[in-house]
C-alpha cells in the first residue's frame, strides 16, 4: 500500500456511492469507530463508510483500491486484539458493515439461514429461534458483535464443545475481494468437494483478505431441555477429571463446561449489580456445567444430579448448585458471561487467550502460574475459560488499580513467560480472539517460517497492494 490518503475528491465519490450521511468524517462522529472495546487501541481514520448492500461495498472497495487507500473492515467493534480499529495515520478508511443487517432467507428444511454480515449475533439467535431452530454461536459480546466479525475472527464462545467454532457453522460466503470483485460462494451445501474450499480462507482472516458481506449458516434442533449447575472443584485437575466423568455418563449432552477461578467470581460480585454467590462456601475453582437435549421431557436434571453425586463421591466435586428454573440458569450463566466486563471495570490487566490440548489445561495453569509467581510474587492471575475446548483466558494484573497500570509495562516479559509454556505444550497463543495488532509480532516467534511464508503468499495473491486491514495478522 502506498501513502495516499483519502482525498477530498475520493470522499465525495464515496458519498455518492453510499449516501452523504453514511460517510462520517467529523472527529466526534468517527470516534466510536476508531477506538476498541477495551480502550487500548486508538486510531484515526480518514472516514468511516457505512454501505448498505453488497453492491455498495463493492463500489466502495473499488474506489479505495484504485487509490490504494488502506481499508479496515469493521463489524460490532468488539475485537479484543485491536483488529477492527484503524492505525493512527488518518489515512485509512473504516468500512463498517452494520447497515447490512438483513436475514435474506431461512430454510428450516435445509437447516440453514442466509444472512448479511452486519447482523448482530443476538438477532440471528432470535431469528433461528423464531423458526424453531438453534444457531448455537454464543459469546459475551453477542448483543453487539456481528456475524461478519464472528466469521472473520472465527469466534469461539460457550457452544464450541458441542457445535464447534464459527468455522464449523458456515456453509457458504459472499465476499468482496480487495479489487472490488464479488465472490458469490453462498452455497448451502453440506457436501461440495469441488477443489479448494475457499470460504475457509476468509474465515479467521480478520479482514486481511476481503470483506465478508453475507453467509449461509447452519441451524440445529433447538434444545428442549437443559440442566445447568455451578460446581465447586478443588483444582483444574479435578475439573478435567469431572469433564471426563460427565462425558462417560451423559456423552454428547455436555454442551457447556466453563472453568472459573474464585477471583473471577469475586470480581463479578464486586462490579456487576444483582449478582451473588449461589454457594455457601468459597472454593478456589468452579465449573459451570450445562447439559442439553433436543428431546422433550428428558430428565436431564436427574442425570446431572446423579453424575455430580458420583463425582462428589469420587472427590471430584466439593459442592454444587443446580438451576431450578430458567431464571436461575440465566443467573448462573451471568456469573460466567460477566467476567470480562467485571475485569474491565476493575482496571487493566495483561490478557492471554491461549489454548492447549484439553488434557494439558491443568498443567498449563500450574506451570505458567509457578513461573509468573517466581518473577512477580504479588501478581494476580485471573484464569477462566472454555475448559472443554482447552481454551484458557489467562489474565495477569495486580489487585490495586495504580499498581496494575504500572504492571502493564511488564507485558513483554509476562507474555514471554506465558507463551513459552503454551508453546512447550504445543498450544496456540490465540485460541479465539485472533491476532489483530496485539499479537502480530508475537506470532512470528511461534509459527514456523514455512507457515508464515504460505500465509504471506496467500495474502499477496488476493491482496497484492496490501490494502486490506494493513498491519493486522501479518
Ligand atoms: C465482553 C466480550 C466477550 C467476548 N467473548 C468472546 C468469546 O467468548 N469468544 C470469542 O471468540 N470472542 C469473544 N470476544 C471477542 C469479539 O466479540 C469477537 O472477536 C467477535 O467475533 C468480533 O465481532 P465484531 O463484529 O465485533 O467484529 P469487529 O471487532 O468489528 O472485527 C473483528 C475483526 O474482524 C474483521 N471484520 C469485521 N467484520 C468483517 C467483515 N464483514 N469482513 C471482513 N472482516 C471483518 C475486522 O477487521 C477485525 O479484524 C468477546 C468480546 C467482548 C467485548
């Protein structure tokens, strides 16, 4: 990409493509699109452009490509790695997809829906529900993140254990390529072995290969019964054994298995109104377990109660509370889903979204914590995550806000300690949030030269001028 910025003439052309009010150039109007959710990444864009159709996206991209202006695709702007904000040059243009928010079609017999990239995740869950189906992607940001962003980050969340991450929920894509051509890959097929599966290039590409404008998503049978419990366990190792035991006794009905450390719950109780400890005594660790079944009247509560009873006898669970109503179920999930928000309200911390083989999660937590405590004896480790997927959110800080801000300067050393353990366990330094700008340098240490070469070759083929989300991922 060269240094050309969006000239006044280009801004006028963009306005003619999408309408004057959908090109935002004033400081105040641009501000929400230039800063990330955590308040850690701040950029400055030449303009924010909000197209409402695939055709408009294509025209906008053609105009920007012609002048080699950097394009930052953006959905709900909930990225946790700075992927969705422009750099500080004032030259890049943010293309925000939020106005492309139509559900184009639902096909219950094919168990699919075709949706536009700017649909908010929660509205898609609702659209599926209205057709008596489930769209299982679920994460803490679901009220504001958009499906284009979910696809571009290959988002995970709490349903991965049973349904897979976003990559596994998509059958087809429509993408505006960096030169403005539209690839119509909106096929709703479960079998299609006709060469390279191109859609997977764009899933998880974080907007570096093109702009996703629409997708065909898989739908599933709605769960008719659910049983949910918060279970106190002594250690991550006990949690791992509990997971194995549950899978032996209730198999695929285990749809959620979230590990939560006590510190997480304390932060939630401190910062999130109307939350309380549903168990009498504090424990160092907990798991939020959920079983689901698509058959009506199934006796999941009994199954879970029995399974937890035998886990307690085996010394794997020390206490548990089962949700007796949907309200109680939601209250238990709120404890888990509010951990990120509570942490944000508590102050800064050095975050890690890592994965290791499920069987090695306890070893990761033990080794990383020991190494960090040796170097930083008063560190506060806030660990939680999707244990059933081997994904730990492993956040490091201090209990006092002023100390925490200073400690943030230790990020390189803290990251190094954590990522070396991850690497040693054949894990990944980004399980579900992506690389964005946050990990763009770090990844060079942990991906092989060959893998990076292949990634660069793909980027060069699709985006030879490097205009798509410059500075992210590679
Ligand atoms: C409270 C909270 C909880 C979260 N929990 C989870 C979690 O459990 N699991 C998880 O995986 N993530 C989680 N996240 C991170 C975030 O919500 C996800 O990464 C989400 O998928 C981003 O969607 P978005 O629409 O906000 O995308 P954005 O933040 O706008 O963009 C994310 C990336 O995708 C690119 N992009 C966006 N739209 C498009 C498009 N149409 N075409 C091409 N590229 C595009 C952007 O350039 C950027 O690189 C959480 C975030 C918050 C704030």
